[in-house]
């Protein structure tokens, strides 16, 4: 079982290092027009067990308690978890106003044409899956990536 590691905690906030392979919250996918829950251990399961006070925090606490942002299942990194509704709204506002900067390191196959650039394409959910793509319009959100090749 993949467990996250708490790297910072105070009365309002948890900063958690989420390992790759851990789903943030349960999701429903449509398989041949039938909704199906993906049943696997999630960060939310771990949160509710270790920090039950977050069960009423968030826009949709029944599904995403304490979750103000997320990382893809196969991505490791830091997730900020508000412990109170007041702090959830504060963090949500910071994310909406782009006052929190997210930085990723990625390993890719092949050689990029340019050493740095901007990718400005909305990302949506591919039909019948939980995967995201620049080729899907379903629930598409603005996504701007500034990249630079390190080596």
C-alpha cells in the first residue's frame, strides 16, 4: 500500500508528499454507458483514517474531503490539504488567482524540438475514461505550461 508522507503540518494545513501510483480520490468512469466506481486505496482514504477532521472540508466533502487541488495518479509531489473550511476557501482562492506556483520535473522520451517554450492548450477528460487529454473538450480547463529542458 502506498502511503503519503506528511512533510509539514500546523493547525490549518497539511503538506503531503503523494507517491506516484496513489490515486487522490475515488472516481467514477463510464464503461459502456454504466457508471462504475474505481475501488482502490486513495489519498482520501488515508486522510479520513489519519485526519478525520477533514471529512467536512471542501466543495464536495462527500467525494473529495480536504482536497483543494490534485495530482494525477502516476505523478508524485506535494499536495496541500486544508484542515478547516476557512483555510480551504483561502487556498482555493490562491489557486484560482494563480498565486500558487506549481513546478514539475518530467522525464520524457525523445528530444524536444525547442529548449524552452509555452504549451497553451486546454485539457479535458477523454470519453469513457479518467484520463486527460488536450484532444478532449469534456470538462476542459485552461492549462498553460512553461517548459525548459534541463538536460
